[in-house]
C-alpha cells in the first residue's frame, strides 16, 4: 500500500488478520503457472527461494525441475547435496510453468505449502511481530518477509481473507525468508491483537495521525507492528485495537511509502534500539 503521511514528516503502515484454514487447503492459487500445482502445493522458483526450500527440513519436496546450467549452479550452493533427485528440463518448459515474466533462473521446485506453527509457540522466541491487515500484493508480502528475517521479527501474521496465498511470486520476493519467518494466517485480526496484548506485546499501528515511531521508546517493551493494506491503510476497527498509532520520520518531499518499504524502515528503527 502507499502509506500516507503528514506533509511535515510522518509515514504510515498496515494491518492484517490470520487464517484458520489448514495449509493443505491453501495453495494452487495466486500466480501465473500456479494452476499446474496440485491443491495444497505450489511451485517455487528462483535460486534463493528454491535453495532455501531445499535446505528447510520442514518442507515436503515433490519435484525439482532444473536446466543443466541451473543444476550445476545449485549443486555448488547446496552443502549437503540434493535432498531430492533433480529432473532435467528445458527453459521453455519452465517459462510455461512459472509464467513468461517469472525470473526462475532455470529452476522450479514443487513443494507442499508450509504448515504454520501455533502463534503461542512462535511468541516463545524474542523479537517483534508483524501484523498485516489485508495486504494483498504477494510481492509486498514477500518483501515484508525478507525484511522480517533481516531484522529479527518472529512472525508475520495476516488475515486469511484478502491476503495472498503462498505462491512462487511471494516466495521469489521473499528471497528465502519464507522458509525462515513463519507466515501465520488467522480469521479475526482484532482477536489476535487482543491476544498479543494479553501476552504483553505493545501494539503499534503504523499510520499517519500519531506520533513518530521511536525505537528507543520501546526498549523495555516487546512490540507488534501493524501495517495496513495497499492504498487503504489501517481499517477503523484495526486502529481502535492498537495501543498507539505512529508514523515514520520522513522528508516533506515525499508523502508516503509502499507498505513493504515502510515495514523495512519500521523494523530497522526497532532493531537498532534493541
């Protein structure tokens, strides 16, 4: 989403809610080439996404398609060798499978969609939580996952409805972070925010209209950052369930940031004061 900010200096954010549908019922939607994946599975493509999935023991691997050049490059990066037998193919087949605009780098991996952990189990680890409110672009969600992995977030929570499924597009944008940071889907965002508060987290909605996000002020508190949808921002009910609203310190030359960029800036602000 484009995050509106006060002309003077603030930025904004987004929010989301998690899902109750089992992982086996998700997948096979949300991207070109996804129609060829059986239900409950998806095709991952691109070197970072494929390598990370191959190295993730929690992934169930189905089929690895590679060109001759890609197999050689991937073999050089995998310390333990291939956990699944590669199948040689031509680039044209991967173009058809992944879509003509997909940067697959000569490899595609069919996997089962990940089963997310329980939120309570995730919260046993230290670090902030990101909550996405109807962020619908899979590239934005993937980029947010990448920033979450870079800056120590323990999970990205998002609403089941009006949110993208796990797809090659999302995984490619995450650049391997999909295998590192749990992506947890829930049904009711407001309940999740209340549950996070009950676990001692301070819920900060990233949006215009509040103060400026200051990581130092949260030094003794664990934070859940809530980011709103592309364009629309935080929904009214979501805002009401936040402990506070804060924006990003920005030059007056720019009014807003894309939701994934805003997430990266906010996470860095928290990370540098930890």
